[in-house]
C-alpha cells in the first residue's frame, strides 16, 4: 500500500519544504512500517511570485491552493504544510490530521558580514532591515524606530545571497526554524525575544494581518499573550491572559465530548486541559476585539491594499 504526499513551506524554498516533508515521512514510517510513501514535490503560487510582497499578491491560500486541488482530485493522500500558511477556514471535507511538535517559533536576525557581532539596537541609524512579514515589520518598527524596513522575497538561499553580496540590507529577519532545518544555525546573529517580537500564530490571520502571540507554561498555568498592530507599529493592542491546565491525564485519546478539535487529539494531554487552552484563545481574541482590535486590523488592511 502506498501513500502520496505533497509538501509546501512558507519559505518558498523547495529544499526547505522537502526537509520538512521528509521529517514527517520518517515519523509516519515508524508508525506504519508496512506502508510505502511517495513524495511528489510541486511549487505553489507563493513560490512562483518572488518580485511582489506576499501581502500585496492578493491571492488567498498562496502556499496551499495547488496542494489542496491535488488532494481534492485524489492525486495525493495527504499534504504537509507550515501551519501558518493555512487559511483560517479549510475547504469543505478537509481537516488538519496532525500537528507536529513545533520547532523554535522565534524570529532570527541574520546580519550582513560588516555587521557581524552586532544586534539590531547597535546597527547604525537608517540601516535597512529586510523582511517579508508585516507581523515582524510592524513590531520591529515600533521597537527600533531608527531602522528602516524593506520587503525582501525569495527562498532562503536567495535572501542570504542578497544580504551577503550586496549593500542593500544591514540585516534580514528569518524564521529560526527554517535556518535550523537547513543546518544554518551559525548564521543566526540574534534571536528575537518575545519582548522584541511576538511570533506567528498557527492557523489565524494572513499575510496582510499583523497579529502575533507568545505562550508560556509554568506551574500548571498557561499564559497566552496576543497582540495586533498597525502597519507602522504606532497603534497596537497587547493583552495577556492565563488559565489552569493542571488536570490529571485521563485514559483517553482526547476530549470525550462532541467538540471537534480540528481532527487533532493529544494523547498525553487531558481533554480538560485541551479545552481550557482552546477557551483561553477564544477569550483572549474576544478581549482584543472588545478593545478595538478589529479597527486596527481593518485600517492595516486598507493601508496595505493602497500601497
């Protein structure tokens, strides 16, 4: 019996997508040694359009549409995505079957060789920082107003080459996870702490929505920080809430109620803890909306569309 997989990753790097897909296949082989897995690589709209900012392309499901079409046509059995590439609402009949343990979610700074050993705060005024993410730019503009931020596209190799061989950028911001998977951790000059830059939400928002989160688990308490930003970071909302997830593990595969948790169960976490965590996210989102988050995000979308 054979299962076919497609793989895609936001980095627009087919090599990085293949690395992530290979890791999933290895986990599946351990669980199902009698199955044979075939990997079929393909590029997506987001991979092909490299001269336009992600937030300006105007196409939904930039890194998932082609793969979803193949899945719908039964050409493949499952696909591997970076969770933050997925639209908030999946097509009818689709479900998230599993979420692998998250790699380091933090953002990393890679510096031009001339700035080796520095941090963002030590860069000369007006230094240009490259990033394709509105989430990163909005937060860092607020934290480092002396720096300038400019869009940069391309796969990891392309962006690093632009950084190293030209004088256009003093540094670029990339996902620490991607650099680690590619074996390029030595290029990380600075890991951005949550105080500098909250990281990407899983399945929420989109390329034109500057939303971010941070989570911390301590002494049975789950702390969730969420924030929304204007494009220049001048207007923002940031709140933190907490809930107890200190429930005894039960003999169950997941919640024993009728709530569908996007097809996912966590065998080592009790259903009560899963439900508490989910409710915390909903409550924090509601709190931010009640304080004006919708207005901030609407203005951000309008300004981005007008640029």
